């Protein structure tokens, strides 16, 4: 694909800001913030488009909102004004913005954990509007089962997330249901931007034995801050994504974003070929990987058995 990378709302495009198209199919990809997980999704969407045989047929315009919600709306408005053939928003907030901005341009979202709860679709199997895509819904139960296998003495869990991210709220609600069912106490701390993460974490570690954060873009953008504070007091941080474990979290049962990116590309191919959105069901990844950070394990003094070292994917 003809890759046009950009940074923020001032990213360069192919010169089609007047709404005039080149002969190629125009695909606009928007990413809310630079982060390894989101970068990987975007990269494998582009790789997937090439694998789908679209290398010489599409032109990709990529823009990054730099963590600013107002930039998301601006970028989406630009995509609509430029009459993109397909818009590919990564993440829930960008997808909600795209849904509000256009009812005509096909939207294929990536990594929206809970599309129904986010108001994007009513029926996953038969999207009724111009949106479909791939969900990265995490299996909260599997993550908590892992937590009590690795650190069984947890009495109180701490939850930290951005209450403005619909996917995070849904995941936290599932976490609360899990804890309520087995009688585990929990304390939550919400943030609105990454600059609040340090203070929120410092407050939380005083009251909890372990922390859970979902696939939250705000937390992800400053995950090393959360990890470092938790490690100081020997508290494990369980996460919703492998990249958060790589950034210092302890463990997750997470999504392979290379697979997700390719699935999104396959959906875009269907749209390009003329398939109606209503005939393209929302997909959810069914394969998860258990990932443990051995360096973090050492820092919080958690000993892994030989069986666990063989069974799980270990990173440093």
C-alpha cells in the first residue's frame, strides 16, 4: 500500500484535501495515540492489505491524534470532507467519533472491546448501519483466574482506568462482577489523562494487594509510571494487553494484535469488493496468550514454577 504516515492533525496527505480522489481507493486510518499495541494494529492492517492483494489499488492516509480527543474529531472530519472510501478508526473513542461523523462512508473499526456497549452496533452478527470491525474484547475472567493462580493471597484488588473510555468501563464492570461473585474487595481510581496516573497509582497501592487495568489507552500511554510505583511496594499489576506487560506490568491473558490487524484488513477487502456492511459481522478474537514479565516477577518477589515457565509466554 502507498503509506502516508503523519503525526497529529497536521499530517500530510496525498493532496486530496479538496475532496478530489486519485484513481486509488482512499483508506483513512486514525490512531488516538502512539503506543506499541496500537502501532502494531496499524502496521498489520497495512501488511494485511498488501496480503489481500490491494498493494497497488489503495492509498492509505494515516493520522495520529496525539492523545488529544479534540484532534480525533478534527481528523475524522477531515477524512469525511476528503471523501475517503473507507475509514479505519483504531480504538473505541475514534470509532464513536467516526460513527457520529458519517452515515455514508463505510467504517471498519479496530480494537473496540465492546462495540454494543459503545453504541456502535446493536447486533454483532448483522450490523445495521455503516460500521463493522474487529473487537479486542479481553476475557476478564481468564485474567483474574490467572491472578489468583499466580498470587493467591490477594484480598483487595485495585482498578485503575479512564472512566471516559467506554471499553475500559465495560471491562471494569466485568471485573467487579468477578470480585463480587467470589467475595474479593476492590477499590477503584479513575483518571482523565495520563498526567493523573502517578497520583492515582500512589493512592491505590496503599489500599490494595494487586492492580488490574484493562486495555485503556490513557493508562497505556504512561504504563511505565504505574508499573514502577507498583513494583516499589511489591504489588502485581494485571493488564488487558501484552504491551502493558512489556511496559512493566506483571501478567495478562491478552490479544495478539498482529492477528487483529490482519482481520481488519480482510474486512476492508470485503468492503472494497462491494460487500454490504450488514453482511459483514463484527468479529472477536478467540485466541488469547498468557504472558508474564519475568523481570517484574523478580521485582515483586513472585516465584514461578517450572510448569508455569514452560506453559506461559515469558518476556523480560
